[in-house]
């Protein structure tokens, strides 16, 4: 399932982000650029982060839009930012992999469960952080399905 909503152009390797907002904006801009969401979706991602952090533990954050942002989703998609140096998502919570998510018709729930399964193993998170190619990173998800 993830492979269908995660083309290689949605994966950015070795990204630098100084703030969580910068990381979220970058994850959102990838979704905009590749036709998954309207530009206004990015602001909804920021709004969501301000009300409730999307930091999940294990160096992972999963920013996504608010409940009201559903109309701004053109089709389900994921963007992945690999941030080897990490970015603080508040309270010293360092994130090294950001999954920007946009789901149409509750499809994001399937995407979230696949990400949760893969990232529940810390070893897999380290593989995501260390991946040297977009294909290598995407292929880690085929082991989950």
C-alpha cells in the first residue's frame, strides 16, 4: 500500500531542518509539489502540530493536517524526510525521520498503521536513518506488508 502513495520523488535524503516547523513545511511542500495536497494543507499541518505534537518517539514524527483539512487532500500520499542530524520537535524530542501524511477517505489510517509497525522496531528506524538511497528507504516498507 505504501509503495502506491510513495513515489521516489516524495523521499528526501540527508535533509537539514533547524526547527520542527521548517521540517513540517518541507514535508508538506513535497506533497504539494507532487500533486497530493493543496498548498493550504501545509498551514493545517502546522496548526495540528501547535495543538498536539506529532512526535511519536523513536526519532519519528508524523505531521498531518487537521480534521478540517480533508478537502485539501487531492489524493493519499506520504512524504519522507531523512534528517540524520535530527531536529527538535519540542521538549528535547529529537526527530530524524519525518513522515508527512495526507489521507483521502480515511486511507491515512492504513498508512499510519504501516508506519507504526515498521517504526515500532528501533532497528528499522535506524535503517531508515541510514538508508543511502530513496529506493532502499522505500523498500523497508515492503517488509511490513
